[in-house]
C-alpha cells in the first residue's frame, strides 16, 4: 500500500468513526456540512497560528497562549496577508479545551464564526471570506430540541475533530479536506445528489486533467474551471506544478452556494490566499463572471452532465461570442457542449482545456452534431480519452475526456481507449499512478498503439458524421477464446466413441440381469 493509500485509508477510517460514534438525528447531507465546517474551523485556526508563529523571531512564541488584547496589535497586518483574523481565545484548540464546561457553547461558536467573517470587512478579502460558515447552523433543532442537547452534540463534534489525525497538511499526499468531502458524499449517497447531473470528481481524475493541461510546461499564467465544485480540479495545479508556478490566479465559478463556499474554504486550506484566487457564485452559461480575466492558459472542468439551461430566456445568447461560432446552441435539456463552447471561447491561443464529458455527447445528432462539426472542422479537438466505468462518485457511467487546443501542429485527432486502465479499490474503480502515466504518455506521444490509441485524420471523422466516440476508431481487442475446430472435432469424436463403449457395456449388464 502506498503512502497516499495509507493516508486516505486512515482519514476515511477516522471519519467513519466520527459518524458511527455520534449517530446524530440529522441526515447525511446535514451531517456532512457540520463535519466539514468544524474541519475548516480547525484548519483555519492552525493555519493562522502557524503563519503567526513562523513570523515571530522568538522560537518559543506560541500564538495560542497570547492574550487577546496583545493579539490585537497584529490584526491589521495579518488580515492584509491572510485575509482574516482569529483571536487566541477563539482558536479551535482553545475552544475545544473549554467546550464541556461552556453552557453557551452554541453562542460561543456562532460569535466566533461571525468574528472571523467580520475580520475581513472593509478589506480586499471581504468577498472571499463572507458566508464561509453559512452552512454551519449551531442553533439548528436538528442538533437537539434544547440548548443543552445541541451543545452536547457540538462538544462531541469538536472533540472528535480535535482527535482526527491530519498530519502536516501542507505535506499531505492527498487532498485531505477534499478527500474527506468526497468520502462523506459517498457515505450518504442517497441524500447527497441534490442537483441533477452533479458528480464529484475523484482526486486521481483531477490529477490526470491537470497533468494533461500542463504537459511540457513548468508554469502557467491562469487556470480556470467554470463549474468548479469544491475546487479539487483547480487545486491539483498547486500539487502538479506547485502553487507558485501558477503565476497569476486560480479562477472558478460555481452555481451551488454550498459548494461555492466549500471551494473558497478549500483554497484557504491549501494556503492559497485570497489575493491568488477569484471564485465567483452564479450560473456560468447565463451569467459568466470572469469576462475581464479571460483568456486562460489552462482550463479543467467536470461540468454537470446533461442539465437544462434556459437559453430561451435570453434570445441574445445565439449572438454570444462564446456560442455563436457554431451557429447553433446546445439543446435546452443537454448543456454539455454549451460548457465546451464556453471553455473553448475563453481558452488562450497557446492554452489547453481538458473537459470531462458525458459520453453520449460524442455521437448524438442534431445540434450536438453541428457543434462537433464546428470543433472538428476548425481543428480544436486534440484528443478524446475514454475513461473506465465506475470512477466517479454517484454514477457508474464510463465518462470521457475531451482535450481542446487552438494551436495544433496537425489536422488529426488522437483517440485513447483507457477503459481498461483501472484498479479496484474500496468497491470503486480508480486510476493508479501507472494507469495515469500510461494515459498521459499516450497523450504526449500521439502514436498509434494497437487496441489503445489511434491518430485519425479529421477528414475521416467528417466522413463518419463527426462522431468522436473512441470506440469508433480504436480497434477493440477480441477477448473471446480462440477455438481450434480440428481439435474440437477430434475431442467430440473421442467423446462419442466413449459414449458408444459405455452404452455397449450398459446393454451387456442389462441383458445379463434380464437373463437371470
């Protein structure tokens, strides 16, 4: 088992123990929010403490033990750097010490969360901090009918999160917070999928997308995800390249307010401060928020599959420069290729976009076929990769990746059949490091490999009605057993002869019995 697997297994075991021990009356969705909210509170407290301690010349200095009045002297400078402030008495480690003996714990936590958010008021980080604790309701009746009951639950949660082994977060080989999020989603799958078409991206797939878009590069200017969810795809650039090698900002937009808050939290937890990211809330297709920042050098996304988008509410969208080049809008009930066109439009001339797609968009007709025609005829489709089934949380569908480029060196499209590139792990398929390397190397090499990859002229794709399904171009390996017909006939003849001998022996026995 690798270090990554060990860390993930330990994290999952700890989270499971928290869920099993607490057994609250709240459903999975709400419980997830409480666990994540408290995880964030702990992380942000430890992150700030480390920052302040590291900037003090005295090696024995410990911010957690500083008096609140003394701590006020550093507020302005810290907020300017970190984007927020927490007084020593309000740090997670100090609150958990007194939780059991605090009859007003719910009010204490509520005040602390408001203080953290208000610490950014009037500063550049205000919009990045606002609403981060909105999904953590300490006064909810779901925690208990009385204050005493609610505080008991909150104390249990505080202590459980305090006991959670999280290593040195900066050195973690897994996205601990994101991984915890995804694990909680799988634990409560029956209640988790509240918005149609949303399936959360496994960390390994996120890493592959980041590797594809940065292949041959040591740094990029700006990265973008128009349906950023919890931010896992964006954050993989920090892992793959190093956060300092994303020279400018991390950009994203998310329509779900809860997930939008989580994405901003996740940025902070990866030590990507407010001045390095811009995460917006809203409908990307109808109301994109980053027009002034495009184009982007690297775009990665796993947009929601085949959701509705009400383009008829805005007839001018057919003239929107994002969609108009194709001459047609994606179907109202299937927005997949609308996201694709949006990303292509905002992609820089030298950039790369890697997009997880619902497989049916590769071959469906009508408007989607016209959009694919536009993409192929203008030589924007670089690679199509078929992924294995059962990779994503919440669905067993075998999805695919479309890689887009505006400056290709040939008029060909590479097809990669990676449907067999997986290992089975915890009742799900996953991409091992070897699987990812094989896919990435095939993407870079752009060579024909029997049963795995095929480089196809765009003219051939046109002749095939602009169908870009991988199975249409990569020969499928025949896994059926090869039968030698001569050997089979010989075995049949032998069996028939033995049957004849057996029948003769039986007849002799019967005749003997009848004679007696």
